C-alpha cells in the first residue's frame, strides 16, 4: 500500500511542471509521508568566494506560514549546513552525520532552530552541473526527538530522481514560456495583425494587434473562435482558399484578399499555407489596415544613406507616391530645387531612377515593421 501511495506522490510531483503553485501541495504530501514539521526544496549555487546564492526555493504550507520566523533564525548565511561538503552526486544526510554533538557552532544553531519551532533535520542533496546543488531539507518539530529511520532514507532516495527530473523539466518549460512571451511581445509591436488558423478557419493563435483589429472591425469577426468575414463574397473566397491548402506543400504560395466597404478603411489580407512537418495544414493570415499604415521615418533614412534632412524628406515623399510637383507645392519650393535635391539623393544612394529609390528604401532597415 505504501509503495502505491509513494508512486502516486511521485506522479503528482510532475504536475508542478506546468502548475508551479502545486509545489506547496506536493511538499505537504512529502511532509505527511515523512512525519515531519516542514519540508523545503532549494537550489543553491556555490560561488568562487565561498558564499552561496539561493537560486530557487519552494516550501510546504507550514514553512510558508512561518516564513518570517524561519528566515530570521534558520534560512540565512549563518546556517552551518551551507558548509556541508557534497562528496557524492546523491546523498542523504542527517545532522548527526556531519556535526559533533558538542560542536559550539551547531549547538548555537540548534537554539535558533528551537526559536523557529524546528528540530532535527534530514537532507537530500543532489549535485547539479556548475557547482549547483538541489537540496530537500526536512525538519521535525522542536519537541520531537524521534530519529530518522531507514524507511525515511529509502523514501528520499526513491524521491530523488523524480525531484531532479521534475525540476529540470520545469526549468526547460519555464524557459520555453519566456521565449514564447518574448516572441509574442515582439510580434505585438508589429502593426500588421498575424493569425495562425487551421484549415477550417479556427484561430489557434493570434497577435494582440490581430485581436484588436478583429474586435474593432466592421468587416470580420470571430464566431466560435473561427474567423468569419461579414461580406459573403469575401467569406466564400476565404473558405475556398483554405479548402485548397491541403494540397499545397509549402508556405511559398500567397493568396490575397482585399475587403473594401463603405465608411471603412481598406483591409488587406494575405494567407499562406503552413504545414507542421507535412502533417496537419495550417494557414498564416496577415491582416493590414491601410488606414493605420506606418510611413518610413525620414530621420532613419537620413542616417542610413547620409542624406541631409531635406534630401531625406524628398526621398520618403517620392517613395510614398508623391510627384516632384506635388512635393514642391507642399513644401512651397520651386520644382528646380526639388530636382537638385533629388539628383543629390540619387548620387548618394548610387541609383539613377525613382523606381530604384522606392525599391532601395522599402528593402532597407528603415522600412517600418508592418
């Protein structure tokens, strides 16, 4: 029966990977299994100076409730257990194994333990790479003199591989989440909305920009988490494109839809197939509201191509579609002046035609993230 209960506890430990708050419940189970007052798990790293840094820690509910008291008397740099040498990759250590009964340092520490309501301890130490140590420390109550028997020691050895593996996977999962959040925050700074949908139009993921565009849109909506267009013709074209993605093997195909409705800005939509290692077909959907299109910053163009402010302004204006006459009228200068400025721009950028100017600007890093 105990064997089955222990296995259930070990299995429950892996829930902490995706639910870190579950550590408290698991350590409460470990505490009950060992019949102790408190259980704490720590990851500490030894520095070249001889000091140690606490990199990670979880506590049972009793330790959390009395954390201020425990930190004051026990969990600090004066804890002599931090000086214990770990000579094996895995070891279970009792205080009596490393401290003499009449050791003045340890006797003083025992008094501090009593002030925190804690007594005898047993530790599971697991050596990790880079001088890092994973340690589980269990304490009895200060009035409990019961020794730790072989059953408790065997339990800790059985717990060790599950504890270290759960921690390793938890750290990898945490790192993946951090990378995901970082990428999502970067994507959310792009003015173009981005969606990942399945072949039926179900939205699997969307950038914040895309979500905002859909919520405020008068031409598209989410129905049961599926992207729909209110214009029946556009929606039919959208569904037709998705139906053909199963037969397309790469993401090089591009399908364009344009939604033009009265009293709304033009919405440009691009769909491209995205296959997950040849299995289920997905589609990347790019949404661009032409009213919110971002212009190239003349200051960036000026720096990038060593232009004067006036030259940068005319370069950007022409790239945005203005003619020399229109630009001259806006600026209140002669057409001859604009031609002189444009000639200087061409010389500095190493080009000869306006089409080359547009291509060079829109392929440079000065192109806004869309």
